[in-house]
C-alpha cells in the first residue's frame, strides 16, 4: 500500500519531523517496516497496509505536536509508537473512541451498545431520532478504524432526495453537488480530525464523498462505508449499496424512520425494507436509539417526544 501526506511548508518544521540526520524516519522504517520518501512537498509511505496506516498516524501526531511547539527525540517517538498499539486495545475494552482531536464517550447505555455493535459487525443499521448520536458515532468509529489500519478509506454517501438524485442539474462538480447533503457528516469530521488532515485525506482518496446514485457498479474493499439518511432510499438503492461491499469492508447505515421524505408509502423506504428482511442474519447488527439517547439541547428531546405522542394519537384515531 502507498499513501502520501503533505509536509510542512517551512524547512524548520520539516527538520523537526525528520529528526537529526533523518533519525526519526529511520526509526519508523526499522520499527514498522515501511519506506518513507520526501518528494515535492509530500511524504510518501510504502509498505503493508496496517503498518502504513500506523506510520501515517504516528507522523500525523508528530506534526500536530510540532505545530504546538513540541519537539521529538528518538525515545519519545518509540513511546508514541508503543502507545498507539496499546491504545487500540484499551479503547476497545473501555468502549471509548479516541479520534485525533476528541475523546468520545458514549453518553447512554444504548450508545455504548451501538459503538460495540459497529466494532463487532460488518454491517450495522443505526436508527433513531435526531440528536441520538447515530451518525456522529458512526463517523467516530470510521475515523477510529482508519486510525488503527483496519480500513484504508472512508466512503460517505447519502441520498439526495430533494434533487430526485438528478444531481447533474445542480451547479458545480460532483463534490459541490453533494456537499450540502453531507454537511452533518462534515461537521462531525471537523470535530475529530484537523483541517489539514481532512484536506490530505480528500486529496489522496482516503476520504471519498459520493452521492448514492454514483455508487452503482463499485466494489468497496477495505472501506468503512456510511450511508446517512437511509430512510430516504428505495429498496433498490439500498440493495445496490449493500451489494457493493468488498473484502474487509464495514458499513453503517443510519436513518430516522419517522422522517421519511419519499413520496408514497412509508413502507417504500429502503431502510424499512432492509431491516425487515435482513433481521437475524449473523454479522448484521440493528440498533434502535430512542429519545432517551438524545444528547442535543434539552428541548430536542421534548420536541421529539411531543411529535411521537401526536403520531400515536393520530394513528390511534384512524
């Protein structure tokens, strides 16, 4: 596997990153079995996928420390590499997710179950009301999987219901067409990784953003796929996405069954259909978050409860 990362523009920060006589890079090569080459303002890392992911994470942490005015000696670099491996095991045991910028802890028992479910299953359906953490925690688990070399990229997709999937009529390139629909996911990513890292992931294809209509014909190997707002997919679209998964891929499908925007019957939703026919299959997890899991403003929980009461009353009167 080969990946690249932007080097700092100034020579002094590059010198701190490389170490005296490139000693830091020599240590990374020896300890992780990767090859590192600086070329045209980029650092190229070659080697086994897991080791490349680990080396990339260590280099990113070094750059963040250097930006804060810290310097590394060889002993500190060795400790950083050891801590990286130990941290992965500790995080799994504790149910805590560490991204590069945040320590994310489940706020409710259901959220803790959801996190463990995403770690232990290849496909998870996360359903719940707005503010229950279904998308935010899915993004956190994707960043964690990338950080520890479990996947090589993150793929984000969402149905563009308002545009009827006819994105060609919207101005701009594909990224500009679909970005408005993925704003909640970008907000989550902005919390978890630095801006320069997000730019680097986007430029090198580690982070891919694509409208659901563009996923047809793909095979997604070693990827963490997040399908957001899945209640607005059709059964055909849902089947199309789920059959894209390749070797060592994971997928989290998130949605709110009370906010189906499709024209027609609610049962036409691909999320409703999939959770019905795939229930009980080994390796597929289904998590139903509730109003008790809402962690936004206090009023959000009360608003959701009020709408639920109104729906129940209307359904009961029919």
